[in-house]
């Protein structure tokens, strides 16, 4: 089903003319436009976090989770890049009903992310750049996998938030990034992208590494010295938040994560 979805999107992009006026509805998609050297085609973007300096002058169409529909339509986009969770379902349906051309991008695997560099590149007349980005991304991942392969892999708990406690499930691109670095997500069997879990569940799975935000968020785990991660001193702050933005820059963020995991006691 996933392969058919990717092929369908590819056929749509090939059948339509190259987009000249693009609105991006996710920070990661705005980054991909810059990485494709297509930032000049962005006429609008959804804000969410700090903007890249190169996009300082691009019109805002709202903030993550809510689009200002009138503003978006006034920009007369011929393509809207959409991450499904970035706007409410009702607004997405409204765009479809108005005949706005949508390109939905939701990679749950690193290979899908590479494919989508090429897909978006074709849609905005940057086919060569997209193909090159995809190849460089795959090559970089292969190098990291080879360099940081580990048997058995380290059991890793990725703490998305600490109060309440959220983690990553299996269908999440960061979960695969952990495997690139020689680890395995201890909650990879959960199918929700970001499930809530209990401290007791973490204790039962006994991770050897706990990844999270600031040191203050991680220090609370020291109350459970029976955890392998606490005994070994592997309470590690995620070194680059770019890990949570699926664009080409994620390759560098994965590399930093691998270095931190490899250097830990």
C-alpha cells in the first residue's frame, strides 16, 4: 500500500506542470525547498519554530496546526506541500474541494524521505537536484550504518516529553534513525507515532540508553538506579533537534546522534 501511494504521488507530479508558486505547510518541507535550491518558488509557509534566514521574507499563512485560509488562497499557489498533521483534517478537505493541487508528504522511513526529495524536485522543476539529494542521502545513511553497526544493538528509550511521559512508536522515522546508530527502539512494537507510556513500562523494558531533551528532563531517571541506562551513565541529551525535522539536514543530525551514542560510557 505504501509503495502504491508513493507511485501515485509520483505519477501526479509527472503529469502536472512544474509549480511556480508553492506554499509549504510544514517547516521540514520549507527546508526541503531550500535544499532543492527552490526557495525562490516559496510564496507562503506555515510557521512552526525558528525560520531559516533565507525564508525571512516569505509570507506566513498561519502557525503549525492552523492555516489562515484566506491568506493562503490570496497567494494563488499552484502547489501546496502538506504534512498531514500540520493542519486540521477539515482544512485539508477544504483545500481539496477548492481544487488546490496538494502534494502530501509523510515519510515514516528514511528511504521514503530520500524518495520524496526526488518527488518534490520533479514537482518544482528541480528534478536533477532532487535526484542528487536522494542519492547523497542514501549514501550518507549507508556510511553511518556501516560505521556504527553494533551487535547486539543498544536498547534505546527516546523520551519525547517527560510530564506526561511520551515516546516514539515503530512507525516513526526517528525510530529508524536509532537503528542507523546501532540501537533499537524499546517501544518499536507500538504502532502509534508518539504513544504515552508509564515509568513502569520503561523499567520493564530496561533500556541501555535514554535519549531526551535537556539534562533536567533526564535527571529524573536517576531515581531508578536499577535501570541499565542509569547504571552505565547513558542518559543522553539529543544533540541536534534537526532529528525531528525530516529533510536533508536530518542526515547530519543522525550523524551527531551516532557520535553521542558511540562516545557514551
